[in-house]
């Protein structure tokens, strides 16, 4: 079963795996856009909380990485 | 130029986890677009200086961070309804928060390393050769019958380069952490590269033999009176006179060339020395070279996959475990509390948990807790393991 499907089935290990795989990229990407450490950190944790709560559909994206990149972009524009 | 895409590649590169394919694409973008070079310089500066630099020096208390995050989660949980769901969410978020801080600390350490070791070798997950034209050859995909000028043994640990590869006469060999590989170069020189080592060399049969090494390399140089052999280091150079020696540049404050057989001249800006067998040249970056005898068993133990150490701190254990097992250690303790001293041998291929049980736990427990992840170990002096899982 794919990672996002496992998250959709409330598998906490899948969320952990997702976090482990992409946390640094997400944080650095957010920092590059916001140039503020705490704001970047907040965006990073928000995104993972959002994934756990909302179980987003990955199908519009080519990969989880793209989904995360898009989410960082979206959230940093709003900020 | 797709700025977003190039930014992602640069972030991957800084993160030390860029795939060979993306590295090649980034390289091409840098060659094709001068503004990409500016972007990369700006991003490197942004992520290693200014506000980020201020953060690097700070001690981060994991305990305090978790307490603060837990408070926030508890307040959030009170607003929500079903108790069971709140409890599960709390656990999940706490897990994410702990892991987040763990990786945050690791990230800070990586940045610190990038700053203090400005010659840090890029991290690849597999051995690669990057040719002068930016083509990347993943060495685990080479067939044993050889092609493109390279052949390999069945175990994919020993490679023979017979001449220019795909008609390109220069390239850089990079090894992944935790594994070592042997290469026979076209002049019959044998080099054995330890994990996370960088060796740039010519593959030509006629060009001058000039290489650049960074990491740890055991060299058995083939004599060739007509082609002098020079190995440049991040600080200094070695003039090889037909010989066998070990180079170690992992730590800028302890660069070492240890001569086993033959003769070499080692020089940097401050001093030049000629080594005799069983002696070594030792120096700190930008400082004068000192000579001394060396313990062959200890210095060359990595050739047998063994990493002996004696009376070292947790901080000093970090590079040893990186070399022996390819694992990162994230230490959540201040320099003032990192006072325990450990001795032993880390053996490549042996379970890391067994290694810790035998060599570290007797002194470190219960003061420290240990969390084992797939590619790293988190050592904390602040809380017991059960609080994390």
C-alpha cells in the first residue's frame, strides 16, 4: 500500500516515514521563501498536521514531493 | 530558467540527498544559466549565514521544546471532541514533534559541519563517477563484463578503470558513507576509498598524474618515472614517489598522510616534509605540518572494516560511526555534559545496537537514552526512550 493510502487509513508509522523522508526539504524550502526560522518551522509542522487531519488526495501531483512543494508554496504566499 | 525547480535541486544538494540524475540536471542548469550560479550562491549564503548562523551556535533543549509543543497540542486538543481521537492525535503530533526536533537538530549539525568543514564531500547513496562533462555513472549498475572502460567484480566492491570512460578522460569518484571501494586506475595504481570520499583523477594513459583527494584513501601508487604523480588535498598536496600510503582529510583539524612504504613529499603553504616509511605527516588546516610515527594497526584498521577508538567523547564518536556504519549520530547534549569517555572497536557490518550495548551502554546508561532510526541514532541526555515512543 502506498504511503498516502496508509496515512488515509490512519497509520501513524506512515506519517512518520513521510516526515522522515521530506522534513528537511520542506523546512529549507519554507525558510528560503519566508526567511524567518520560526515561521518556516511553523509551516513545516502545520503541513504534516494538515496531512494527518485532511488526508489530501495525491492524484493531482506527480509525487508526494510535489504535493509538499506545492503546499509550502501555498502556505508561504499566504503568510 | 525554472527558478523553483533549480531552487529545489539546490535545496536537495545542500540537504546532501540529491539524486545523481538531479545533480546532473543542476550542473547543466548552472552551466547554461549564469543566474542559476548566483541563485545557488545566494541560497547557500541564506541557509548558512545571518539568522541561520545565529541559530547554529545555540544550544537547543529538546526537553523544553517538547514541553512547549505538548502544551500547544493539549490546548488544541481541549477544543476538539472525542476523547479517544484527541488522545491519538496528541500522540501522533507528539511523535511528529519529537521527530521534527530530532531532524531539526540534525539539520543544524549538517549546517555547522558545512561551515566548519568547507570541503565537505557531497553525500551519495551509492558509489558514482561524475565525468568531466557532468555525466553521472552509478557504479552499482555496471555489469561484471565491463563496458565504457570500467569493469567490476561480482560483489561490486572493486572496479577496474582501463582508460577514458565514454571517451572522457577525467572524472570524480564519490563513495557513499559506510562503505569502501577499490579502484584500479589506468596506470595500475590501486586506490581504496573509504566511505564518503571524493577522488578526482585523470583516466588518460598519457596525461600528467594529478589527482584531488578528500576523505580517506589508501593509495598503492604504480611507479612511472615519466609521469610524476601528485595528489592535491583540501589543504596541501602530496608528491608521490612510487609508494603506499594512507590519506585522511576527514577532519580539517587533523589531516594525516601516513606512509607505509616508499617515499612521499607532503607540503602545504607552511611547510614541506619528506616522509620515511612508518612515519606520518599531521597538520591542521592552514598550520605547519608536523611529522610523527603512527600506529599502523590503528590507522589502517579501516581497510579491514574496523574502527578502533580510545578514550573519546560522544562528539568524537560521530565521525567514526558515520564511517563504519554510514549512520548519523545526533547528540542532544551540551559540550559541558559530553564528558564520558569510550574505548572500543566499531566493526563495519556488525549490528549498531550490539556495538552500543557492548561499548557504550555500560557507561552511558541510564544517564543517556538512545533512539535508533533507519539511517541515524539519536542520543539524548534529557529523557528516557519510553517518553518518545
